[in-house]
């Protein structure tokens, strides 16, 4: 793509682009991978807590808890297993897996319009991603944490390691369709939820490391919506002129706010939480599709994006005239035989698209990460 030609193409519209990090830009789940690397049986440990997070945020709607708070629940355990700020930085830098095309897409959209990353991930990882793709860290919102500020004794480390082993030995909770109360779960999962409640909200509260759970505020759920509002204050651009791209439960509140305000919401390889709350679903192993939608949004607004999605083929892309030929050629180069699925989510196709997207995301990000909320 020849970005130096963009000045000739930009019509001067006032729109902005905001995206989640993990999913639309990278294949990682940094918190999951940190646990896997540093905590004994850490993959299972994280999966159990992540599903517990889904239960508290999406089923019980527990007051004071939001989607993405997994990232504060796991911090005492990372501390107990010797993780430091420097280790988080070094691990993040060495572990970045970009979605193909992501570096080009983020450069492209930033040339088009004001662009921001709003991510639940820890700041160490988001900073590393910004270094990798050449994106300004000051245009990001992420979870601030200082592990080194917390000091714990060896006896507390042992207590936390024993809790970690107990949590990792639990089965991942199965959430029944339409579950709303504890009694809606099977007996085993009901006991798991009760035990996790005891560990996190009763037994750990006297530990020194509990300050990490109390003080860290992950950028998930309503915090992502608040971050977008702050973006609007910084840029002076309205929510209705915002395109937001996300993929998981932490994006639901952002999707709802942008969609209700008249902006564009895109689920990129999203799980069922994302697909059910976004207006457009993309299933793609390359982000060039995001570039196409972003350029159409910038030049034609939301109605043009929806028109393109409802007529998703190369002939119509060229007929509309919003997407530069360089980008069309890149799209053909990446997808020489068939364009990826890009579809408007409706009440009629929502379940089907959610199932397809949930399955597809596992082929892009792996079975374990793809199954996380």
C-alpha cells in the first residue's frame, strides 16, 4: 500500500477509529500466557478464573465487578510466582503474535483518521505491541499495574501457591443458556462458584497482595466505554462518528454505547459475546478487511459501511468507489479465491454467526485462547 497517496484521497471528514488490542490486532491473550509461563498448571488456572469472570459479570451482574476483572484477580498469584514488572515487559516483548496485516492496517487507519487502542491488557504488553507496530502509546488505554509496589513474605507466597493449585484443579464452569442465578448451575459448578467466592472475597482479603485486587482497575466492560468517551473528549469527535472493533466480553459495553449512538461496531473474529452486541461480524485471518471497512467508514459514513457489508463482493467494493485500488489489490492478493465472511448481524442470523465466529476464532488464536470469554 502506498500511503503517500492518501493525502489525495482524504475528503476531510471528521471520524475516528478505536479498536481493542488482543483479537483485532494480536493473537495473544497476554494474561493467559503470563499465567501459563509462570504459574504451575497456569493455563487451567487462568481458564477457571476467566469463566468465573464471565459468571460474575454477565450472569450475576455482581455489583462492583465487571468483565475483564480477571486481570486483577490473577495478580497476587503472579506475584507469588515471582513475576515482576521487568519480567512482564520482557515476556510481552518476546511473545507478540500479530494478526497478519495488523501492522499495515494500524498504520493505514492512523493515516486516515485519529486512531486509538482501548485494551484490557496490562500496560507492559500494550507498550510492547505499540513498539512492534509503530503506534503511539499515548493513543492507548490499558490496565495500569505496578507489581513491584507490592511486597509479600514467603509464607504468603506459599498460601497463594496452594490456592493456585486448588483453583487449577477445578473444572471450568459450564454456563447454562439463560442462566441468571446460582441455582441455575449444576451442583458441581455451583460448589465451584461458592468456593471461588470464598477464596477471592473472604479468605484472601487479609493478605498483603490483596491490595493488587483492590487497587488495579482493568479497562474492561464499562471502563472501555468510559475510555471511548475520553477519546471523544480529546478529539472533539462524536461517538456517532466512531468505528469500534472488538472481539470479546470486555467489549460488550463499548459495543452497546457506540451502536446506540449511531457509530459502527465490528466484531473481528469475535466470540458469542461480541457477535451478539456488534452490528457487523468479520471472520478473517488477515486485517486487510478492517482497512477496507475503515476507509469506507471514513469516506462514506456508517450507511456506506452497512451498504458495503450487505453487498460484500469485489465488484461492489469497486462500484462504491470509497476504497482505493491499492487496497482492493491487497484484498485480492490476500484472498485470491474468495473474500472472507463479512456480514451484518441480525436477530435471524445471530446464533449462526456467533457459532461460526466462535469456531473460526479458535483457528486463528488457538483452541485455549479462542475459548476464553
